[in-house]
């Protein structure tokens, strides 16, 4: 995977904290999952999609079916990281986020992420169609950059 930074419409930033470092002096591999989650939540909030306990408990249930990370170069304590996030595809019951981490000062690529999310019926736990308000919000941000499944 070699994600093009130009294809991302949204980004946020964070600074690597001391407790995210492993015994080798670099960010622990599992922490990158949290960094990409920070990017996804910022994306959803900027898109106007509710991200709160009420929405999670009563109106929607989304699970991650796949989460892939390519580690390109290590991040260290104090590094400022840009987290670029986009929805690259929407299927009938799923959607795909892509993420890119880079050092904010040097532009050095740190990691890339692809995560597939599935929308579930809140009672039955079975896949359901991605809701139209979510689709509309993503299309407002991504436009033609998002791949849509045929209906």
C-alpha cells in the first residue's frame, strides 16, 4: 500500500506521549491503532456524524472487520504526527477508512492503515445497509474520491 497524501481531505495532529514508547525507544506497534482511531473520530466529528455514547449505544453499531497497518518508519517521543484520514470506499453494509501518519516537521511517512467497518443491526447484530445520512456526509467530504458499490 502506498497511499497518496493528496487524496486525503481531512487531517488532525497529535504529539507522541512518553507512555506510548516501548523499550526500544519508539512508539509501540499497538499504539498506531489508537492513532488511526484518533484520525477516524476527528473525521466523523468534522463530517457532523454523532460520535457519543447515545449514538453508539442506541442508534448504530459499527464494528471493525479488518485493520491493517504498514509500519514505514518509527515515531519517537515528542514527534508531532499528522494523521490523514479518508473514507475510500462504501459498500452496501461496509465502508473503508484509509489513514496515513507522517511526521509533521519532516514529512517522513510513518505508517499507513486500511480498516474495514461493518454496520450492524443494533438488536440482531447482523449486517445492515450503511445509513443514508452517513453516506451523504461522506460524499460531501470525499465526492468522487470514494468508490461506491453498485446498488
